[in-house]
C-alpha cells in the first residue's frame, strides 16, 4: 500500500507536495480547482513544473485529484435556475454541461501535473430515473475523455448512499463503467466510510475480502485504482457521509485491522480524508494507519 492523504494546495499547487512530505505521504490527493466554485484556477506553468519536479524528487505517487463538489454528471441536461446558497435564484445554469466542461478542465490539468486520475463522485439523478442518469454520466465521461486525451483517468467513487446518488451498489458502478465505454481510463475509488455507511460489512473479519470478491465479480478488480481510508462518525448502514480519524470511529481499530490486511488492496494508493484536529490529515494519522496495516498483515501471516 502507498499511504497518502488529501492535502491542501493553497498558495500554489506545488506546496501540496511539501505538505504531503511533511506528514509522511507516499501518495497524494489534491484539489486542482477550488471545490466550491465552477471558476477554474489558472495554475502558473512554473507551479506545474515545480509540482512535477518535487513529486519526482520525493518518489511520491500515485498522485490523484478530487473533482470539485459541484460536478454532477447525473444532473438533467437542461437549464435550471441557480443562485448563491440560501438566496433566491438569479440566473440559469445547465449543471450537466457545466459538469462535463469542468471534468475536461480537471483531466487537462491532471495530465499536465502527471496525475494518475481524477476522483469523481458518480453523481445523482436529481429526481430523474436511474437509467437516465447512468446514460448521461456515461456520455459525459466519454465526451470528457475524448476532449482531454492522455493518460489521466476518471476514478469513480462509491457513495454513502444518501438520497438519489448513483453508485451505492456495485451493479450501479458496473452500469456506469459500461455506459462510459469501459476503457482503461475508467476506474474506481472505493471509500471505506462510504462502503460502511452503505451497509457493506468491511469492518468484520473477512468482510472486506467478501466485498472485494463481489466487486471483482460485478465490476472487475483491475478497475479498482484507489482506496479512500476513512473511519466513520456514523453507524453502520446509516447512509451518511461523515468521516472520522482512522481507528477513532465506528469502524474502529479492530475493523481497520480486519480490512487493511485484505490481499486485493495491497498494491493500491490509500488516501486518508480524515478531519485530524479539524485541519485535515496529520502525521500521526498516517503513522497510525501504517501501524494498523502492519498489525493487519501480521494477523493474516
Ligand atoms: Zn472519499
Ligand atoms: Zn465521504
């Protein structure tokens, strides 16, 4: 496993590598966009070059980004009223088209930075049928991959199962992969908190092994490209997305030992998206995850 974390890229994208190194990351996840606005950041060429040079010097990788939270490729393809949060709508936006444009931008900057993939929430149907949403998500990914050639892939993330989100079952993930053309640039990122909240027993002895056998049968294990390692603030199967520091939540240390030893996970980048003290993952969070991983392997030996 290549343990890493989601780190801030404020003050210039290359500072993310410094922050990752300071807490002991071997892999890394960053935002290449401000996650709460559609307006892309104009990364300076010297920042992009510095990001690549520092990552290479540190031997850090795989590197991934997380797509901005506004992207919803499942949204209906039509103009809808929009405005500032909590205020009356002031103008119209086609959220589907904005999402495709933003994904193209994410893939282009991802390619420039040498990222392996862009982690993306699959999307939500916003009241439309599941089939309609899956069709739009697939078409949107195909368009974005066509317009942004290169190696940088899309890694679709399973959801915690809230509301009308797509991607809470492996059958749904498979439908989306097929709709997206199923090529090598379509992969998946599984989040341990989202699995737990969706009712997958990842915390039980042998639980993750069974979950990944199902994933392999339904989706294909070669499509699993990244793991988000988060504990859960909320109980099993409650369909809510609330991350806790690894070992401190409802999955707990025993649950983490059960899942971290799973053979099918061993080659993956493992990204912590935990609160830390409120400022994100700390060195001690990575150290604890590594210690639990070592204990998990010893238990299986
Ligand atoms: Zn995640
Ligand atoms: Zn989450």
